[in-house]
């Protein structure tokens, strides 16, 4: 990415403005990952803020390579910490339930090369509406995945990380990434069958047991 290395070098020498440019470059991606893991806008915002604070405090530890993957590992760890906290102190407040309703309005914003952006882009208003409905369906199915599967699906199929990057970010083995991703995709596919009218033909289950032969 243009200027990223210059910003990184300057930030590692204490240039706050340069680090802020990195924040501008990656804040949407970092928030998107946090939101899809935590499923709460305010928790995702907190995790995003904490991730960038941590990144700034430890930027001297970045030794080169994929800065985006390094950032996503930090925010993923922040999300893991929050999920562990929730398990220790569950909160079913009215505010949380009201915020759950707001989540349905957030669209799926994966780029066209990502696995889950299966509709492509359309100019026709009716097709655009169908695509929006499918995006909402995908978000709903993502929310239903178990935590470990959801995180890997987000990293690989939404954010376009490689298996190796997802393994590094999640601190699990490459084999575990592949296994979880395979299961996540299968469960997403199963979940999406309830929205068959929205799916392209190649994603629908078809009945292969039609008895077309005569006795």
C-alpha cells in the first residue's frame, strides 16, 4: 500500500501523525473484524480503540511483514479477552438486547474477491435489493457460527487473509485453520439454504434423487 512503509518507519520513531495515518488506513478493517467477532457495535468500537492503542505502544515490536495481519492479531486478541470476560460476567441487559436489533441494519461489506461476496455488484435496483437481503442473511449466518469457526471465516473469507496469516493471527496451527474453515463454510452453506430464493444457482442444494427412470 502506498506510503505504508514510510508511515510505519516514522511511527516507529515516535511520529504520532504518521501513526494516525495508519489508523486512517486500517480503522474500517479493524472495526469490521471486531464487530463480526463481538457482534456488538460499542464493544467492537472499544476493541478497535484498544487495539490501536496497543499497536502504538508496541509498534517497535513490529519487525516487518504484513502490518495488516499484525494489527488484526492485536484486535483479535482484544476480542478474545472480551469474549472471555463475557463468559465470566454474562450481561443480558435491555441495552444489549436493543443494540442487537440495530445489528440487522449493518451490511456485509466484503470486497468482490472475498469468498462470501457471492452476488457480485448489480446496477439493477431489484438485483441490488436482493444482494442487500443476501448480505443480511450472510451476516445472520455468520452470527450463528461458533466463536472459533466464526473468527476463522471472518479472517479468511471476509478479510482475505491467507491460511498462514489466519493461523498466526489466531495463534492456532495451519491444520486447525483449514479444519475450522471447512466446517465454517459447510455450516454457512447449510444455514443459507433457508434463503434459497436469494442464492445464485451454484450455491443451492438440488434434489439429485429425482426418479426419472421408468420401470
